[in-house]
C-alpha cells in the first residue's frame, strides 16, 4: 500500500502528523506532495488578500505531477481548497479526504464570523459540499460528525468513515503521576467551542483550586478583563512542552462549549491527555460518549455548566483514588481504541477498501 499525502495541509498539525505516523506504523508507504500555506498560522482561515494570493499560488504549484507512484491519494487538513487539484492528480485512483471539520460550520456557526445568510456563509457551504463530493471516501473523527458531513454535502452516509483523532505517540506518552498540589490545565486556541467562559466561571466557584490556561485566540478578551486570583494565563506553551504539563497536572480540561460543533467532536487535547495518562474532565456530549464513560475513563459534565464543572473539580481534588482511577481508565481506553497501532490498522483497512471499490467501479468519482 502506497499513499500520497497531498495538498496545502499543515504538516505539524496533530491530525496530519498522527495520521502519517499511524499509517507508517501500519506498514503503509507514505509520500508527500506538499505546498506549505498554513505553517505557523495559529488561527486559520483569516484569508485576507495576501493570504488568498499565497493560497492561489500554492494551487498552481499543486498542478505539478507527483513524481511517485501511489495506490491512494489522501488530502490532509486543511485541504478543502485542494480537492479539485487532488482529483486531477489522482488520475483515476482513489481520492480520500481527511477534512477534520466543515469550514462553514466552524467559521459561521462556531466562531460566528458571518451570519448564516451572508454570501460568505453560502460560499463556505459550497466549498464544503464540493470538496466532500469530489472524494471517493471522506474520513470523519466521530460518528455524529460523519452524520453532519453527510447531510451537509448531500452524500450517502456510507461514503463517510470514522477514525478517531488519536495523539502523536512519540510526543504524548504515559507518565502522569499524582502531585501534592492539585491544579487544572487547559490549553488551546481560545474559540467558542472550548467554553472558556465556563472554565473561568468554574474557577471563580473554586478559588482554592489553581488553574493554568495556555493559549490565545478569539476569546482572549475574557482573560484580559480580569482574571480570578487562582488562574494563571500563559499566552502559549510550545507543542513539545505540553506532554510535560499534562504529566504534572491534577487534571486536564477538555471542551465545555455549547455550540453544535462542540457536541460533535472529541478534541485533540482530550486524546493527548488520555495518551499521557492524565485524568480528563470534559463536556458530556454525544461525541464524547462514543469513546468515554463517565466516572471510568473521564469525568463528564454538562456543556456550559460552570457549577457542575466546579463540583467535578472539587471531587477530583479531594479524592486521589478517584484521580488515579480516571487516569488509569482513560489510558486504558486510549490504548484499546485510539492508539497509533489501533488507528493505523483502521486507516489501512479503510484505504484498502476504497482502493478495491474504486477498482471495481472502474471510474473516478465526479462532483454532483
């Protein structure tokens, strides 16, 4: 099995790095046909004129014919703008899209940048639909996200498969140990999905528990407007430093937002915490329940409920045995369902299936 990972995807983004690593561990040869656009951009899709020109130039460079033979062409994240070029480069071979998200859902509904009836929203919805319709197979990160993709793109549900996000295991590996001081850790881009307002409200309810928040983004004004005394704000922590933070924290905080998208995803940070063996507290959503069990592999609380989050943190802070049980259960479910070995085998099987089905059909898919 030879796979060409194709597009303007961000090489260091966890979804891309983890998929490539998992495939190689599963014995798949992975080659890259990559034109950098998004590298070093913490907050994507703020496409001004200069960024649009860079993306346009990258699309021209993607027209260069790949110099390797391959069985499947796989477009990485973000790759919505690359799918037309990818279909041409595939030359009749299977085209698989790993979109990670819907541009329309993320920018319009989750981040609220434009109204649902705006021309920008209609354009983003059209880009989503076309990019997914061009693929022979779309990979979603959860079952509920797959259902959303199918409805958005108007394609049969069977053209969308599910593979969890996982974590980069050379970096995120077990090593969490309980510490005398109980501290909560949150890191990430401060977008509505994460529920920063809920985290800060919970922190005010438990002034005895210290919090460390690392990140910048859309909602950082909430941190500038007056932090609770028990909250430390770091503007960023390097990706390579995060495992050390996870292994020394009392618990890791996932997401607590109340947007529709928040209910459909299990974020990278949740898998990274599980891979390090750190106790995880996150929102109780349909997506989270696809992997986690409350009280066994994580503590799940209602989205947007600061009081419930504060209560969960009090219980964890007061009960070292509970922290240990959640940590062990989380690491166990990660190893059973989301490790690189497990996901590598899943990815390989999906790619072999689509290769067989496209060969049997005898013609590449075109958008409808």
